[in-house]
């Protein structure tokens, strides 16, 4: 009798799904994930968002308060025109239901309304001038690094020339000249002249450092294989620069832009304080500081000096901390060095 062969027991084969493909994150997505891990970065980002919303909603907030930044209150029921001419009475010097931050001395205008509209002016000038500097610096720096040769030499000498000039003296001397020129054009209407002049001056003299940094990055990028491949496929120089080169330096550009916004806010306030920036009655934090100093109101009414000063400090500090966070998020080695 022969043994019948026995079959091996059946084994179940587990079929597993193929591993999911890793999804790449964009530059901004990676930076945002790193920013969320930093409490300081989150707080500064929240403050910046609050300041931007405060500026955007200035007309709504001022309407809720029931005031505006231009109406004066010079009657004896608001200002002391006898003992201390122009000093707000105690009921109007500090925050109240009618005037949320009191009124300014001299003209009795609402401080909250002028702070809110002053935020619009400061952020508008800072953002637009930063855009001008970033566009000029990125394009010229990328062109210098990509083309090299005579183009690089000419642009590099222009960069050196801009960096060699004393920035503050140039801005102080050229701003009044540009304002007088703009008044004779179609732009010379109302308060737009000082705003436009500050945007042009700050933006035009702020691009050189970024251009030098971008040029150094592009010098190494232009040797990459994908650039050579784009050339071999017949892509034009403009296409390569704007579609291949500049997207690869956006990290540097973003860091520079976030760091330049608070610098331009401070520059606008300083120029308005010195009398060559935004002029009264246009609301401006620097112009309010100038008014507090020029009339010696900071001695009898320090609140009028404290409010715009604190607003300026908080805004600049928040943007600076956010700029540091963006730099560390886009360059992790910076936080470990």
C-alpha cells in the first residue's frame, strides 16, 4: 500500500497596498509648518495680522466710535484755552467713551481716528516701497548673475554706487525735491504727493543690497543642469530668468522683504518726524510724534506722545520678530548657528 502524498496547508497571502507617494511641500508650506512650532513666531504673526486688520478696518472702527481724523474740537468745553492754551481738559485728555484714546492738544482731533488712519499710511508706504525694492533688486540681481560679463559689471557697479551713498542724507535731500516735482503733475492731488514721493524714494534706494544677494545666488544657479537643459530646448533668456532662476531665489527674496517692511515703517516715521515725509493734516505716526515734540506737548500731555510711540514700537517689533521667524523657517541652519 503506497502512501498518498499530502498537500501542504494553505497559507493566506496578505496583499498590502503600495506605499503612498510622498507629497512635496511648497516653500511657503514648509516655512509655515516651521513657524507654527515657534511660539514667538505665532505671537508675532498674530500681532501683524491684527495690525493689518486694524489698518484695513480703520473707516469702520472710526465710524463706530463716531469720530474722524480731521474734525477739530477747539471749544472751551474740550480744550483749556485759558491756563494752558490748547491742552485737553481732563475728561478729554485720556480714553473715554466718546473719544477712545482722547483728543490731541492744540486742535482737539481724535487720537484713535488718527492712529487708525496713520496705520493705513504707514503700512501703505512700507508695503509699496518694499515691493518696489524687491522687484528692482530681484530682476537686476538675477540679470547680473545670469548674463555675467559686461551686464554683470555694469549692474554691479551701479549696486556699489547705491550702497556707497549715505542713504539717510539722500532721502532727506531728495524727498522735498521729488514732492515739489510731483505737485506739478497729475499726481499732485491732496495728500498723495508725500505718500508717492516716500514710496518712490524708499523703494528706489532700497534695492541694492537684495540685488547683490540675489546675484550671488544666481551665479551658482545658472550652472545647474536644468538651466542648461532649458537653453538646449531653445527657451529664451527672459523665460529662463522668470521661470527657472527667480523661483529658486524666492526664499532669499521673501526673507529680505519681511525684514524690509519694518525698516520702511521706521523710515517713514523718521522722515515724517523730521518734517520731510507725510504732512499734517494727513494722519501719520511720525507726524504725530513731531507734533508732540514741536509744541512741547510731551511735557504737559505725555499721553499724546505715548500712543503713537507705542503703536510704532509694537508694529516694528512684531514685523521684525516675524521676519526673524521667516528667515529661520526658510533656513534651518540659521537657527542652529
